[in-house]
């Protein structure tokens, strides 16, 4: 009979005891109802005192807040109604939530989320994701849109709903992806309510800063049903949001101007095409001669090469397009000269080429001697010292030529 194999030896450990091998890939069953019940009990045990509740949640290690964050937000902010988390079959009903509390208490719930997210930073992404689900649910909660807007405004003021979370949509931009909400007028109702509440909590200026930072300002008309977009100004002005209308119009013009600059840049080697585009742009954007010349210069500046020799050659070729706008018009010439200065100062690549560009524009009769001399004596704009030094020899030449005459 063969001998029995010796039992496998346990691996030695620092404590002298054998370690049990951990099982891998253990799937922990999901239990959102258990989480919600425990969260509900914490609120009850603390008499719905939000400061005590958040302290308990921070100290609590058994509740998996990361896994069930959307359920927590739904419970705390939206009365556990399944608006930003899957709806439960037999949900516990909160005694106190941001959806049903007095309006003056909503700030307390925003502070609750803020305090908790400072200790658990992953919640900052999750609150943004939760509100994308909220805006997707607006059609089923139309009676609660004013309160949802108030909650949103408080969270925005506390920098909890932001557009700087990588990989997430800003909730107002996300709203535009819901075509049905837009065409049913729900998106318009919500965004007007959010802006009204946010402006009331902060100011017109901060509301505009928010709309610009999140890049929503250029999309404002898209919140209206397609057939009503021509009434955008009337609707928002009637709601006391005239400042949004004005800034939205500016953003729309800026976007159109940017598109025209790009088009002209691509056409610079086709003079007839450039002239046609400038004519169309002047009508479309209501441009005067100065603004049309500056539009053309922006296209030229965007197309400039990076070496002095190539820059000189390019400006010599494109200067005849500028000349008709500036010839005999000191105002246009002065604005062009300042635009060249601003571009060369703002783009380090061209910092040393200001003088070369100006001399070409002078030789091609785009900018006259008198304008250059006035600029040289009076300008104090950024880069003036550097640029005056670049033109020192040229200015001396101009002065000597004038004396000889």
C-alpha cells in the first residue's frame, strides 16, 4: 500500500500563524433598500438635524455611501421618489427632505451635501451625475420643477453643480439632449426657474459668469421649442432676465464672427472670395468699416507663419485686401495698428515681429506715416516699450525723410 502523501505545509507568517487564503471576486449583493432604511433611521435618531446626520454619516463606516450615493441624493434632496435613482417598490418616506421642506430650509440641505462631499470627494462627481438624471426626469415631475430649480440654484451657489468635473455633462447642457423636454417647453420652464433662483441668491453678474464658464450662454435659444426661438428675447425679458438676452446676443454674434474669421482665413489666397465674404459678413454682423477691417485683420493674424521672412512675405501678399478699408481713414488705420500690437503682445511667437509687420503695412499704404508717428508718441498699451524699440530705426528714418522734404 503506497504511503499517504504528507499534508501540505502552511506558509510561514510573521505572527507564526497560518493565513487563510482570501476568496477573490466575491460579489457583494446589492441592498439599496437596506441602505435607505439605515439612512432613514439615522435621520430619525438625530431628529432630522442635518448637522448631526452628516456627522453620523462621516463617522459611519458600515454604510456604503459610495455605492449608494444616488439613493442618498434621492432620499435627502428628492424625498426618495426615484427621480435620480431607481425607484423602490416599497420606499421609506423621509420626514424631512429638500423637496418638501420650507423653501428657507433648502440651503441647509445644500450645506449638508457640501460638508459630506468635503470628507468624501467622490460625491462631487456623483452629485453632477445625479442631476443629469434629474433633468431627464423633469417630464414626470412637472409640479416639482420650481422646487427642483431652487435646489439646483443652491447647489450651484455652493459650487456643487459645476462644469469642471472631467467626464460629466453639466446638467443644463445635458438638459438640451432631451429633445422631448425641449419641445414640450419643460426645458425652458426649468432653465428660467433655475436662473431666476440663482440670480436671486447671487447677482446678475455671477449668473452671467456661471453661464459663460459653463458655455451655456451661447446655447440659450436652444432651450426653447424650435417654433418659439424667435421669441427668446421677449420670454426671458418678461422673466426679468434681460441681462441673459443681451449676453446671449453678444455670444451669438461672437460665434458668427469667429466662423467668418475662419472662413476668410481659408480664402486669403482668393481675393475675390475674401471680398465676397466680407460683404456678406458686414451685413450679417452689422459691421461698419472699422469692424470689417478688424475682421479681416483677425483672419490675417490667424494665418500668419512663424518666421520673419515668411511673415513679411505673407503680409505683403494680403495687405492689398486691407488697403481699401484703411486708405485715407486715420481711424481705421489707428485701430488696425492697435490690433497688430495686441496680437503681437498676446502671441509670444510674434512678439519680435511687430516692427516688421508695421513696416510692411506702411510700404503697402495700409497705415500712413502720420498714424504711426502719433502711435509712437502716445501709445502706452501693453508691449509699448518693446514695440517702440523695434520701430526706433524706422521712426528715425521717417523723421529724416520728412526733414529732407
